[in-house]
């Protein structure tokens, strides 16, 4: 992955980039931007741009970041700063929530949108409260396959542990109350004009899979792909399969 830094609204953020082709802005989930299997596969057909969201990774939490809407506006300014034109847009988890809000605020800007287990509109309480357990347990709760979760936890370096604590703080800032939900979000999803795909793991314990129905119902023409034997960590646990589904969808949107 290529790495650069850019200043937007006084926040210095790291941007990872991989691949060539039509631009695809990828907004990461709770673990921050990284070389997940999903991104590696998407990069075979697209120029994937993966910024570090404010309050995550090495980017301190800015004083102005009080809500997902703040991050959505920041990312819209980032699109302009990076001169991406009208990119495809995709996001996982908290990044999916931000992506949905961006598509609501600028329905003209994105030709296609892929939401991977997005937070923001769940219809029921999380099966696991990740703020009430340890960071390692929170990572484990994102996976359906416990062996894969153990591998991910074991592979973390000391620096990644510190970054994980920062990510946890950023996630709490955006999704503490109510847990990972915006009661107003479903009301405005009808404004999304991008062709939309919703991808979800059927065994998601962080954002229950039944939340997909809200996005499918409220976003005009939204398509849904459910992945069996998959938890919340779709980009890692079923990244290759999810990337194939998303790539096929985006190819149709570009045609």
C-alpha cells in the first residue's frame, strides 16, 4: 500500500492507497485502515483510497468531532482535497455509517455505494456490548470463527495495541449513545441516489443482521447480500467473497 498524509480542516490524516483504476473511497471499521483481504481484492480492479478517520489510528480526536455527521462532512471535504471527482464509496461498520451519511448529504456525488455491516440503523440492541469487555474480547466478538479471531489478536504488535485503544476511544465518541444508532438516520436514507449494495454477515453479534432490512427498505433500489458463517469483521473473515460481490456490483454501476 502507498501511504501519504494530508491536512483537512486542521486534522492531519494518513491516507492508504492501493491499486489502479476508478477511484473507490473506503471508510474503515472499528480497527482502523489496514491491508484487509477485502481491500487487497478490490485493488485488483480499483484505485482504493482508505483514509484514517479522525479519532482513529494515529489521528487524535479533534475537538470538533462530536458526531458521525461531523466525520461525514470531513470526508466530503477530503474527497475535494484529494480531487477524487465522483468516486465509488464503500464503508464497513462505523465507516459504513459515515458513508451512508455522506450519500445522504451529497446524493449527486457518488455513482455507487457499498455498505458493509454499517452501524447507524440497527433495529435491535447489539448482541455484544464491546465497551463492556476488554479490547481483545471486543476483537473476538467481531468474528464468527474463533480460530481466526485468535490469529488476529495474536498478530497485533505493541504499537497496534496502543492504536486499538485510540480506535476504541474514537468509536465511543461517535457511537456511545444510543449504541451505534441514529434514530433519525432511517428517515433520511431515501435521499440516497447512488446505486446501493448492503453486505452483511449473518452471524454478526455487533450490529445484528436484521438491521439490513432498514437500509434495504429505505434506500431506493438497494440490493442485499448476506454471508453465512460470518460475523461483523466481514473484510477479514469473508473479505475475498465480499470483494467479489462488491466488484461485480460496482462493475454494473459503471456500465
